[in-house]
């Protein structure tokens, strides 16, 4: 993970890293959290932001309770500092959960307040990692990635078909975002690579 980060951040315009993937269920949130933990253990100050305001599970991955998060800050319901929590067991690692599920996450991400939040985090942390929704599911990942210095793609063996990975890369490239690298997550080998829910269901349903 540290090697992937090193190459991803080379010549980056800022210290913001987006972690995305083609579809749900590939472990990108797990990767984002573990990448942050590795950096924190090395003595750097890092924060992970759950920008998947539809189905984000960062708080669950970290073993924390659901609380006010990104959507609440963007909606003006809470101040940024009130949404920042310390990751259990890691003093140097902070996170911002997804918050309450908003009616239109994409519109919130396009609000100038999002850029202001990132600017503040960029000043206060050595590394800002943003976990986004799947790029083939909704437009949110592209919106977020335009603010980032680097973007990493997480794929999973036995789940993501090569054509799907190429399509995901193309989606970013068509919107002016260069994917700096890929992380192949092969924790589990699956016989079938396709989940039972579709991209449309991801975009329209709430937890």
C-alpha cells in the first residue's frame, strides 16, 4: 500500500488522494482505511473522508458509531470540526463519516463549500484520503476526483472484469482525471463476480 501511495503522489498537485473503484463490494473502503492506518503508523497526520454519502461504510470499517459527517457539513448543519473524529486506536488518524443520507449527494459535492472543506483539510493534514462511490454507479467519484492530486483505482480479483476496469478508467479520463495506479484486492476469491444489485439500485436506494 505504501508503495502504491508513493507512486500515486509523485508530482501530485496537492496532498489529496481519491480511492475509487468500478463497482460496489470490492473493498475500496477497507483499502482506504488501511492505507490511512499505514500512513498514521509512520508518524504522519492523515484523515479519511467518506464521500459516499449514499452507502458509505467507513465508520463501520473503523468500528465506530454513525455520527454527523460530510453531508451534514456540506448542508451547513454542523461545523467541520464537529464532524472530524479520531479513528479508534490510532491517534494520528482522523476521519469524517458520510453523515445522514442527503436527497442529492452530487449537488452537495458540487457546492463551493466542498472545495473549501478540502482546502482546510489539505492545510491541516499531511494526507487527505477520500473514499468515493463506485465511478460506474454515479457521477460523485468524478466530481470529487477533480479536486484531488491523485486517484487510485481499487479492483478485486474474480469480481471486476477487465472490460469493466477499462470502462472505469475511461470514465475518469473523459472527465480530465488521470488514474495514477491500481490496487488489486484479492482477499477473497469468488466464483462469481457479479453482485445481485445493479448500478441503478446503488444510486437510487438508501440504506
